[in-house]
């Protein structure tokens, strides 16, 4: 076991301690992630022991423990400042070029904290996100390539395979508290993007990583090895057996506790629900794995986070990204492996178009497997089948009409048609969803609409930059002059994937 592995494993025990619980429930910090990212001055075990001793002393002397003082004595807290620049720039492109340096992190020196150390440089998104994030990094890499910073993009790709080998999955980010959940599986897309820049040794290293990534998402499929003739849908880990016995996937997390980085928030919601709290925590964690944390896509009642049911949903975008993983592996493997992955990709394509497409509703929709029915949430996820190229031209044309009629707003593509308190709903628009939509439309020849979206989104960013002098992680695309909101935290500055998509759209618009 590496020193890094030993460190993040120690953090898992720390999250279950009285010290961690008491600090988080006392809400000493506006953001629960602050203490989850703190660096201990001695060791976590010593800090926990010292806390127990201090609790005992206070009880004997009928004193109240000075929790803030204890934390200050034993921990170094991370900066709460958004990573940005005090310099003034005349336009967004100049700002982005500067921000690549601000957001770059050198190879990690392992501290006594929750960080899972990476041996190569990487880019963080910005703001409260002080570590590398999985699906963010693909969109960030688009901008890095356009900026001629191919080397760090390749380093990030290799970092992901490194961490996959150490943790067993590519976690949400390189923090111990993310170890049990991943994010949308972008490794194959990342590999295909950077393949021209990889050596043969790097290529083979990543291919082995792709196989491990696939094994992670398909773990549990062995439970359905002997497929019965039963039409009942069932699930195991991240795998769902559909009525026709085809396997699709869902988001999931094996942990059944509050998220360490949002500890008090999760507990407070759980206290007010009658449902199984263990299931609630898994639904919350699975929604974080989706990257859409949070959205009406995962909610039974659109305005009530307590009604979350993520693990019951078979998502459109997840299964399209896994198709890309299967298709990529089919293209790089030979022999029986190639046959296996080709069959898997073909079967997944058929299942997506059977269970997730709806001609009458005009697009692709998530599937609620316990009720064997599609949900009715119209979301930008329906463009991902076009992005990966598995829709027929007729299906793509239906999606285009629905998107342009229901999701295209003044500032770009809105996340869903539902306006809720959650950040992955209206009125917000996010860079990755603009990119999926634009590339999906270009794949099917819908150039006019694709260019319209790019112009609207980049104009939103340019106008916001003129006022604020920064780029943001998300934007209000329904009323572009109004700041985006919703979710668990304030809108963050930086911002990796916005920088990357804005830059790539500028490149495409010059064609």
C-alpha cells in the first residue's frame, strides 16, 4: 500500500469519528467541504484521541468544549478564496489564458489530509473545487488543446488511470471522501481526444485503464450471468437488467452514510423524511456521481430534494457514455475481446433506443426501472445519443425539434424545462451540456442550430465577463443578465469546463 493509499484510508475512519461529526454538525464553517479538506498538524488518529481526552476533561469539569479552538489547534484549514486573478483583462479569452496558470497544480506532495496524491500536474476547476474532477477535466482539456497545452492534458489523462489503479475507480475527485463514487465515464472520450498525442506506451497504459473502467461500471453483472426469462427489471450495484434481459446502467454508491463534504446538510434533510435514510444517502451520493447534483431528473417531486430516487433511474447520458467506452474498446482490442465489446455496444445501442427513446414525446428520456416506465423530465441529456452517434437521423431530427422548442433559451441550452431550487434545472445552463448538444447537432448536419447555440452561450459569457471580470461554472441562460443560483453552494469562479468549452466554441465558430 502506497503512502497516499494509507493516508486516504485513514481519512475514512476519521469521517466516522465523533470529532468529525461534532465539527460538521456545529457548522463552524459556511461550507462543510472546508473541514473535510483540512490538513491535520499531527495525525488524524492523534487528533481524534486528543478530542476524546478533551471531551472527557470538559465533562469532568462541567465545561463546554471550545470546538473552534480545538480545530484551530490541530488543523490547518484550506483557503476559502476563489482561485481567480486580481488582474484586469480586456476580454474573456485573455482571462482564460491567464487562468490556466492559476488553476494548474503541481504534482502533489502528500499532506496529512483527504487528498489522494497525484504524481503529475493537473488543472482544478476553480473555487471550492481544489482537486481534480473527473468529467470536468474532459471539457477543460478541450481548452488546453486549443491553448497548446497538450502536455498537461495528457498528464491529466494519465493521472486518471493512476488513480483508477489505486482506488479501483476514477473517483468524483482526488479526495478520500469521493472514493466510493465516480462521475460520468469520460475516460474513453478523453482517450480519443488525446490519442494523436500519446506514445505507444501511454496508449497501452490508457487502454488497460479503459478495461478497468468498464469492469468497475459492469461489476454486478455477474449476478445476471444466468439470464432468466423473467420480464422483471432488477439491479445490482451499477447494473440494471432490463425486461428484455439486456443490461443497462445506473448511478450508485455503496456507502450508506452522509457525504463528508456535505455532512450536516445530508443529516438535516434525512431527519425530515419518513423514507429509509440509508437509501436516501445512497440516492444523494448517486446523484453526485451523475455530475448533476442536483436535478429534477432524480426527484419524484421536482421541488423536494427529500424525494430523491437516483438509484432507481436508468439515465440516458450515462448509458451513451458507456456505449462510447464499449465502442472504443472494440476498436482497440482484437480477437475475443473485440467480439465481446462489439456485442456489448450493439446490445446497449438497441436497449437505449428501445427503452429510452420516445417518438411521441420527441426525444430520449430517463427510465424509472421499478415502474418500468420513462420519466417525463425534458433535459439536455437527450442530446448525448446524438453526441455519441447512436440515434437514427429521424430520431435526431425529433430531438432537435424538442431541444429548439423547449430547451433553447436566450443564453444557450437550459438544463431541464423544470424550474426548481436545484442547480441542474432551469434557469441554469452548463458548459458541458452546451458542448454535448452542439457536437451532437453537428454530427447530424444541424449546423444552423449548432452555431446558434454556440453564439448564444459565448455571448452570455462575454456579457457576464464585461460586468464581473471572471468566468463562472454555470450561467442563467433564461435571463442571461441575472446571476445563476440554486444548489448547495454559491456560484464558483474559474472555471475549468467553462473556459474549455468557450474556447472550443470560438474555434468552431471560425470555421
